C-alpha cells in the first residue's frame, strides 16, 4: 500500500457552528489529507482560538472533546496565549469531501468557500470533527493534552468495518496512558465512563466488540500472578480500593497515579519478597534544580523532624524528591489494613508539603520560612 500526505497552509478565518447553530469563528491554520492507494482515509483541520473561545469549546465539549476521551492536562492554559487544536474529520464524511476535492488544493478551496455557499454543510459542524490534540505554547514550554482519537491510525479507522484489531489496540494504548495521566479520578468509575464514551462513537462506525476490548484492558490491571504473599496482598488492596494501577513489567511493583489538593504525582508500590517488606513511594512532580539542592535538603530535613510514619528522601544525583512509607513483616502477615495506613499517610504527607517544596524551589523562601508557612 502507498500512503501519501498532502498539506495546505490556510491562515484564514473559518466559521463553523455547533448543534445550536451558534457560529464559531476560528483561525484555520492547515488542512491535511492522507490517502492510501489514492483513497482518502483521513482529513485533518488545524486551527487556532483564543482562550475565551476555547472555554466555550471546552465547556460544550465541541469537536467531540468530551472529558472521558482526554488525557489529563496537568498545567493551566494561560489567557494571553492562543490555543491550537488539531481535529480529524469523521470517517463517514470522507467520501463526501472526496467528491468535492480530488487533491489538497481543491479540498482546501471547497472547505473555505463553504462559509458563504453552504452554511448548513455537515463539514462546518463542530460535531463532524474529532479533536485530536489541544496545545498551548507558553514561555515555559508546550502544554496540552491528546485524545483517544489521536491513538487510532487513519487506515485502522477507515477499515473499521472489516477489522477492529487496530482500534482495539488504540484503546488499550490510550488506557495505559490514561491510567497514568488521568489523575483526577482515583477510581475505576472514570475508566468505565471513558470506555462508554468511546463505545458510543465506535458503534457508529462498525460492529466492534467493545466487551472484548474491555477484557483486553482488564489485563492491564489484573489481580494477577504473584511473586509472594506481599505482592498478592498489595494488588488485592489497590484493586479493592479502586486505585487504577499498572504493573511494572517483570517487577513485583505497581505504578499508580494520584491527585491531591495541592498537586498531582506518581506513586510506586513495591513488594520485596526476600526482605519481607512492603514499600510505598510518592514521587514529587518537580525535581530540585542543582542550585536549590541544599535548600531543598534542609527543608526536607526540617519536615522529617517529628514525622511518625515515613520520611522524605532527596536524590542528590538528579534532584528527585519522594516520600517513603514502608513496613517489615518478617514473622507476620501483611494485611489490607496495614497497607491502607501506609498508603494514605504517605499521600497526605506529600500533599501537605508540596506547597513548601514549591516555595523553596520557585518562591525563593528559605527552608525555615517554608516550614513555618505549613505549620502555621
């Protein structure tokens, strides 16, 4: 098969509309066609909006940007910068576009002229486009999020009526990233809602067995084969307590996403069978820069004073900051109650002290001042 991609820079205004027929004027940046053996299999439209218009898009889930198909954006969009959105035309409308545009120039001209000629054309409906990514360029770098639709290869969605394997793989890959990145929901309920939203769209394309895909996803977070009682009890606890997790390949360890009141971060649960130990880590979302290592070290030392369960750690090699709780159960048995105490004490401490860590790194507070702010 021969795949060909054609691009056209637009740099012009384009007016679409939502279900209520309310106009939405955006700045079109580019149109991209992907053809396979001269058959159109994807059309992408990239455009730019200001923060006010994005708020409307976000609130109304326009361009199919529903919360349950997004990976989480952990940073906030700034009002002074434009936001770039890349979308893909729903596959059932591709033949319609192909009739009016044999090549990229004809397709671009056709879409742009729809503003005046055919205001009710389906190509001008926000619901006809699938949001792939939402990006904002800030001084500190690029932030944003991807959606499930960006995980599907164009040829897979074009061939959905004959095979769901490619789409099934996309769901599994998306779910892996979603479990790690979608920190706003520490519950399987969020995953179920995500699958429901995707299923509703896929049933419009073909008779795809979403239950089979769900089974594949379940294999990502199984109460699976154990390397000892500690690991088995650990998996059982996080499964019963509805914490989405991933098992690190080949290791008796789990990676877990968590969101507190003051930040989001990654946690790790580890079973040490030979030592008969259970360890749980919260890894701070920021690292201490080299010029702040000593200040952060002092802050963490002051924080550790008086802590009854667990302690902060600082890796001087790369600046990683973590909070560790652990237990040695030699001669005894690990229980869900013990795990719960260690886990919840751990995430509470990280959440409590993140503002102080940030103040020392970014706010130029002294370690003593930062500790005083937390204790006051």
